[in-house]
C-alpha cells in the first residue's frame, strides 16, 4: 500500500482534517498532528490531545463497505494492543468497543467515521493514544505509556508501527476474512464472558451485572436472574 503521511504541528482534529482532504487522499494515507485543539472521542466527547501523545487518522477507500461497520474500529484497537504488547506493556486491552485500557485506566481510543457518496466510500479511522504527554488532573482513571513504563517512547516510531499493523489487519477485511478481526478483537476485549461490570443505563438506572455474551455491538448481561442487552456507553468498571 503506497501511502503518504501528512504531518502537522497543530490541528483542530485529525479526523476533521482527513474529512476535508478526503477527495485528494489515497488509500492508506495518514493525517498526523503533534497536537489537537479540538480532539474528539465517541459521542462527540472532547479529547485532551497535547504534544507528546500520538494523534493521527488513517484513510481507507474500500470498493465496498464491510457489513459490520464496527470492524474498522476493532481493526485499529487490535493493532494498538498488538503493538503495545510488543513494547512489553502488560495488562493492555480493549474496553468494548473502542477504548484502549491499561488495567482499569484509559490509555487511548479509536474514532471511526465513514463518508459515502454513491458507490464511493471513505473510512477514516482516528487513533488517540497518551504516550509522553501530561494528563489532565481533573480526569480520573487515565494513564499514559510514560506513566506505565517510566520511559519516553518515540512517537514517530509508534506511529510507524501502529499504522503498519492497521494496514496489515485491513487486508483481512478486504480479502473477506472479517472473522479473523472479530476473533482477535474478542481475545483483546477486557470485558469477557464472566466479567463483573457496572451498568448505568441512559435512564439513570444502575446495577452490577455479569457478562454472559460478547456481541459485535452490544453485551448480554445478567443481574438478579434477569438477562439484558446493554450498549457501550452504559458499561463501566467497578
């Protein structure tokens, strides 16, 4: 995949810039910024992204979209976990469906956005990872690679490794082997069958439950003898 990296000092959001430049970008091209002023997470949540972290978006232009649009997020989250394990970072995994966690602390996240115009599709996968950057004091349960390892890691080197791993995994999707991504993702997910989690429903109802089954876009949990389907934004540790 013959792709380019477009590097910037500061941008509002690498995903937003990738969307603006999408018509002129090729499959596998990367928008990378040293910092973001308006970084975004899932559900339009803001993402603190100062210098020292890894903030980039990679663009794909598939001939046809996968039947499971979440597969692109899974692909990127697996790539990050695989690379971090090679850096000897233990206890790292995916907090279903799109956050990267070390133990019970958030290390990073994935934001996928899809643009479609007729038969033309653009998939933009944004990756945000706390590396050597400072962490906001008012946010609990967040961490960085520097905090975990005590060593500074080269951000350009990390970008190279993560993006290469994403591209390698992307080949499974384009070759019709989406099940490989799904299986790798299931192994990387922290919330597995039997996990004890806290659920806070959008209605405000709270309860502790046991995970019975991990699905591609929801979990089946059991509490007080009742089984329910819950969604990503309702899942917490504790």
